[in-house]
C-alpha cells in the first residue's frame, strides 16, 4: 500500500491495520519542505518549538520538548487492541507525509518500519477529548526514543523501531487526532459491510412473509429522491419477488425499510467523507507552509464528531426495524407457520431471538447518545472547548457488535421461515444461496 499524504481511505486503513497489508512511502517531499520551513524560522516565537504548550504558551523555552512527551504519556484504562494501534500509526504516517508538521521527515521511515514489522505502541483507552490524541502519540514517541518497549506481534524477532526525535519534534509528532481517526475509519468500514448485509437480511424476511415489493418501486423513490433510500430500494428490487402480494400494506419493517435504512446509508456516507478528509489533511498546529508558521485550530475534531453523532442514531433506526421484522416473522398470520417458527404446537421455537435482539437494540440506543453536546475547559482556560470525537469514534466501534447481533437474529429466523418456501414463490438464486449457507442452531 503506497502512502503519500493523499488518497488514504477508511478501507485502506482497515486493510493495513487488520488485514496485514504492508505500507511504502511514495515521497517525503512535502514533509521535507515543511521541515525546511520550520528550521529556517528563528525570528518569532513558535508554539511548542520555542514555547511551552497550553497555558504555558507564552513561556519561552530552550529545548525541553522531550519532557512534553514524558509528561503526556499517561493514558489509562484497558489496553488498546494491536489492530487499532497499528491503524493509528498508518494514519499518523500519512498525515506527516501530507506536510505541514515541520517534523524531521526521517520519523516517517521509522513509522513505516513499525507498521511493516509488527510493532505497535502500548496504548491505553483513556486520555483524549477530541483535540489531539496526546497520550497515545506521546507513548508512541517514547517507544521510538527507546524509553518504552513496543508491543511485538507473535513471532516478530526484528529489532525495535528507533528514531531520535529532537526536542523541536515533540509537539509536531503528537499534534494529531490519529488514534481517533483510526478508530473512526475502522468503525465505518465495518459498518458499511454490515449495512450492505442488512439489505440481504431484509430481503430474506420479505420472502419469508411474502411482503409486497410495491414500496420498492423506482417511481416511489424518484418522488422522494434521497440517495441512500433510492440505492437501498434498487438493491432490494434485485433480491425480492415482484409478484403481487395478497396484502394491501405491510408493517413498517417492510414498507419503510428503504427510507429508514437509506437514511443510515446516507449518514454513513457523510461520516466517511468527514473522516477521509482528515485522514489526508495537514491538521497541524502550528502549520508550516509558505515560509511561515501558522498557528491555528485545525486539530479540532468537530466535523468528525458531529458526523459520528449523526450516524449512531441512524444505526438504531435500522436495528429497530430489523427487530420489528423479527417480530413479524414470529407471527403465523404472516408466515403461515406455527407461532415463533416452532416445529410443533406449544413449543417456543425462536422466541428467545426477540429477547436477544431487543437487548442488543437497547445497547445501541445507549451508544447513540450524542457526545458533542458536552465540552471541557482545560489548561487554566487556554483550551476552552472540546469536540469529543474520540468518544464518538469509540462508541461507534462499540455499535458493531450489537448491530451484527440484531441482524443475525433476523437472518436466523428468516432462514427458518424459508426452510419450506411455497412452490409458487421460489427464492432468487442469491437468497437461496444465503439460506443454504446458514446453519440452523435453534431447537424447535
């Protein structure tokens, strides 16, 4: 995977972090240009290079920048999984290649070595509020300096990555939300897979209850042209039967699926756009460009935090509709089977799936609470707002498990209901393959 400070996507972050893809550096030109600019600036104070940080921004310093790393490498809580730590390294490397940080570009080679040889920093969960992942990146810097040990992937025997960061490199290295963006990128990439799978699951339920395809008609969605809604309806039109249904209207779980699920698809698209913008941005403070140091607020994570805060409630809506379809699948009036899809009268069949699904939906509802309505004032008032994108990304990652469980419950019930499809309602080839791939585990 070639990195040059542009073109990094959420899918590529996932590929490098979770699928073992190696990285290579295309060019250091922009990083070198920013470094040359930083080296040439001697006539005015530059935040973090010749001054302290936060409330100490007006205190002129002679060196001492490495103490910033030692004071900030203080995360807490459970260890961060190696894949997430590796994703952070990929994101920070790409950001540095975009230029603007003023850091010694040699550190880029050290980060690429760490990624490719199975080294990750020992990160902890807590320590950021959406204005920079200071604890995670300070910990990484101390690993590069040899003051903290790296975590090694199993079987790795290569020497640990080392780079002698200069005092002036300390703030440029940690002035980034790379860990937050890494979590966000992994989350939305996996959510895209789940939302795509949800359409197939819904199509199985459509077939199981002989739901009407009329709400999916192109003319319906041309009348209300939300992009996600139209895309979802088109996907389902290729999966479900278009024979007339005996019912005038079906429950919302079927009739409004394209509208509700389409809104989640649109919310995901907006989140991906916000995240990928920052994956390839020079969000450095100060920014070294055009021969000057530009002090700024590009580190603030409001766009990503707000996009993720909008995405999580949309996932709840999708999950709630899945649970509603699951309830319909338990009803003989819709399936023609015994209650709860049991194999004999009075048996509970798949009733317990409703409990499991509703538990998971409740978890999603709690995770959907917005983080962007809060704020924080730190460092004696010098930092008087926070975006909390870190928490938004972490909560979005946690949404994966309950959403997958809800969809799995619906899919299991739909496959059970389709065990004996009506001869005059044959399944499409895609749905039949999906049904056969599912191993039924629930007792009758």
